[in-house]
C-alpha cells in the first residue's frame, strides 16, 4: 500500500523539479557582482597578458558548466601600435530553431596603462560579469532564435583611440560574420559596457538602432526602471559600431558620464564603485527584451 503511494509522489516531485529547471532562474545582480570580483582578482588584463589568458580560462570553465551552451574560441591577431598582439574573442552559443540570432556582447580586456595598476572593475569587469550571469540565466530560458554571448578582446586602444587602434575584437568578428553569413541572421545585437557602476544612467546612444532603443527603453519603463535610461541623446564609439556600419540592428548600453565617473581609466576603477542594483536593473530589462525579440 505505502509503496504504491510513494512511487507516484516521487514521480510528481521529479516532474516538478524538471519544470523548475526548464524555467531557469532570474538574473542575479549579487551573483554578477561575484563574477566581477573574480574578474578583478586577476589584476590588470590588457590584451596578450597572462592575466587576460587566466581570465579567459576562467570564463570558458564557467561556460562549460552551463547547460545547452556551446563555447567557440575566436582567435586572431591584432595589429596594434606596439606590434602584433594575439587576441581571442569568446563566443557562447545557445542554439535555437528559427535560423535567426540575437547577440549580447561586451569586452573583457582592460586598457594597457603604463605605470598604473588599472583593474577596470566597471570598465571591462562589469561587462564580463554581466555576460557570465546572463549565461546562467539563459540555460533555462526557452528561445526560438540562436542566442550568442560574446566577450570581446581588444576593445581598448593601445595609444590614442582611432579607427585602427580600438575595437579589435568587434571589428574582427563583424568581418568574420559578414564573410560566413552569420551577420545576415542577426535580428538584434546589444552591447553592454560600464553598466555596473553606482547611480546607473544608460546613455541614449544616438548611433544605435532607433527601433532597438525604443524596445529597450519602453521595456525599462514598463518594468519600473525607466529612470535609469536617459532620454537625452549622446554619442560614443564602442563595440556596437563595427556592426552598425555593416547594417546590423545594434545598440550600445553604456553609462559613460565621465563628469560622474571620475574613476574612468584611473586606478580608482575598483570594486567599491560597483552596485548590485545596477546589475539587477540591466539584467531584468534585457531578460525581458530577449523574450520580446
């Protein structure tokens, strides 16, 4: 009698756990902060450095734990003012069935600063952490399209920012995906940069896709986070631009108010400048945007 009753209960409990696993979990700003702390612990991480190689190995090791994630290293050589530098973009693919793709990107390198210990908690660390936490969130989220997460190498300039000295990883991947046909499958590309700082204000970046900006800003408003997304337009050059120039529906989400972020490109860009709430805001908004796309 008891054995016959226990078996159905066990089956029901197992089914319940499977259902919960399929639903996944909400994006956690606290967990993203842990990832940022880990990234910063490697120290300054300019392209070609041992520290960046160690961070890359850590990112890949974490992605291999994520259910349904295919990890694709994208190695290339950056022709920089200091010579040829080996670089690697990290691509995580969550396969869908539609033949279309949505891409979330950010950079994981830090700027090479002579005579300065620059660990880039916000500038490099926050985007690295955000994408790692998004990978965990995606493993339980139903999706018809392929979803790519990309950690760009070589975002920062080695000297003075210019068209040839900056955005090495995104310029390389945009060209590669244009050549192999991936670019034509992309419905939307969303780049995140410097989004972990306190007092979050996401720039309304005017070079970005108006339609995609409208979707994100409206989603933020409906979610109760509209005050964190600026209405006045501004412009910046970032990892979205190589894709914008090739006609991709792309947007840059960056908090780039240097009058407020006095720690930008200084040794003061440390963990105390970050806030769990900022990660929570962007995580909640972009998780909902992915569902709408």
